[in-house]
């Protein structure tokens, strides 16, 4: 019988920011591919709803409600997942925010809030999970959700672009350091995807027109457009891929 190269049966995935948007779709997609899933965000009611959906697929779901910017709590959160599942095979660092501001208006508070979740929390999640993966000796996959803005500039996004470019390079450093342990570290960099995060600026007709003018496929993404890329990077199909930033950007960065 032919092996399904995208099968995640028996794997354990942790997805941050999995209460809604891209993270929710990724958590459900990984469960559909066979994985049990650990969920984390600050809103328990959203996590509970996603957990129920995962359980209805016949997979195990464990939700931890936490603010990941409290990075000193991250090792305890990761331990909670390890206690519940035994180990972690896949981490998807998805939790993130954006606060669009002209460079002249960026506040210290906004800069720190963006960096704290998009870059700092993502690194320390990877560090904690990476330590567990190294200790277990089973290898693993870490997938960071960055953005096309980690590679190209966009107005009103000085801090956001910096956080995503930083996470792209952290991805490569971790790939380099952890290859000897069989831990493959990659990023998925989407273009505009219609979620709560983008609702406000994608409802501005002028911005929509600008964004579509850069987009070769002439449509914004859906959360589902990101799921396949994550499943690929989490699965045996990508076993020779590490340190890569997979653009899911409708060709935005191709020209
Ligand atoms: N949508 C896009 O167009 C797009 C494009 C490129 C990249 N991305 C990236 O994709 C990721 C998800 O975006 P999205 O559009 O799905 O956003 P979203 O709908 O706003 O969801 C963000 C998720 O992150 C969680 N989160 C935010 N701050 C957190 C914190 N301090 N601690 C724990 N969880 C936190 C949120 O839950 P709580 O608020 O309940 O904590 C929520 O579950 C982000 O990293 C974003 O930068 C999005």
C-alpha cells in the first residue's frame, strides 16, 4: 500500500494562537491529518470551541489559556502539554498581533507589544519545545508563521515587518543549531489572509485595491490557504526541508 506522505497520525502538535483565525484552521487541519493538538491563547471560550471540534474528529485536544508574552510562564505551559501528551512532535508558532502606525507615530508601547508576542514569545516557545524535543531524541518540526512583510516593506508596519523579518532569521538560526537533533525549523509567510487581524484594513477600498495590485492571483487568502503549507512542513513529505521560508503570498514577492 502507498504511504501517505502527509499523514500525521500519532503525532502531537502544539499550535499557539489557536482560538481563531489562521491558528484555529491550522489546529483543525493538523487534527484532520491525524495529530493530537495542544492549543494556547488568552481566550478560554475560543479554545474550548476549537478543542470540541478537534475531539469530534477523534483526536485528543488539550487547551491552556495563557498570555505568551509572559515568557517566564512558557516553560510551565510547555511542561503542561508534555505531561498531557507525553511529548511534542510539532510546534506551530502562530500567535501574533499587528498595530498599524505611521513610523512617525509608533509608540514605545506598541513597538514592545508587537515584538513581545511576534518575536520574543515565538523564540521562547521554540526554545522550550526545542529543549523537550532534544531531550526526547525523536526529532521534530517547528513552523513559524511569519509574513510576506518579513521580506518586503509595507507602510505603517515598521515594528510588524521587523518582528517578522526577525522571526524569519531566528528560523534559520534554529534550523542550523538543531539539525543535528533531527529538528527541522521552517517558516510560512502568508500574504493578506481574511481574519479578525486584517478585517479593518481590508475593509478600506483604497488599501484593498493597492494590495490586489501587488497580488498576482488577484484574491486575498483564506485561512485554508495557509493550512496546506503547514501540514506539508509538519509531515514526512518535507523531510529534507529546513531553514526555509515558504511564501504563501499569491506571488506578491515575486516581482
Ligand atoms: N491575517 C493575515 O493576513 C496574516 C498575514 C501574514 C501573517 N499573519 C500572521 O498569522 C498569525 C495569525 O494571524 P491571524 O490573522 O489568524 O490573527 P487573529 O485572527 O487575530 O488571531 C491571533 C491569535 O493569536 C492569539 N494571541 C494574540 N496575542 C496573544 C498572546 N499574547 N498570548 C497568546 N495568544 C495570543 C489570539 O488569541 P487571544 O487574543 O485570545 O490571545 C488569536 O488566537 C499572526 O502571527 C499574524 O502575524 C497573518
